[in-house]
């Protein structure tokens, strides 16, 4: 199945290395840097061993919180990038 993974690189609860254990090796990888909101992120796009699209967001300076445009709720980080919007975009593109 298609997979999108968000990882805060300053997360002390979930080790950043777990990201690549979840996705496994990717083929056709491309990487770009984006800065939306107040943080930059390295975005890697590729295909997993089952031939499904995978997108990995590694967010600089983000801890163990949900990145979104809201300051309400527990464990949310309004600094960005907006994980909810990116996940909707990713899965909508899968058809």
C-alpha cells in the first residue's frame, strides 16, 4: 500500500532511524528540501519493494508532536509543515 511517513529529527520518543525501517529500501528515489511554515524538511519520494509509492518527510527541529496549523489539542506543533494537508494530498494522488 502507498505510505507517507513524517519524522521529527529532534524526536526523543521515536528514533529517526525507525523511518527507514518502516519504508524499507526505496527505488527511483528523489530528494528535495522544502520550507513550509517555520521548519525545513527533507522529502524523499520513491517506490517500495512492492512497487508502491512512498514519501518520507524528515522535519528539522521537530519533536514528538503532530505538525499542523493548529495550536489546540495535545501534542500538536503549529510550526509546520502541515502533516494533515500533505497526507491528504499524498493519498488523493493515489486515486
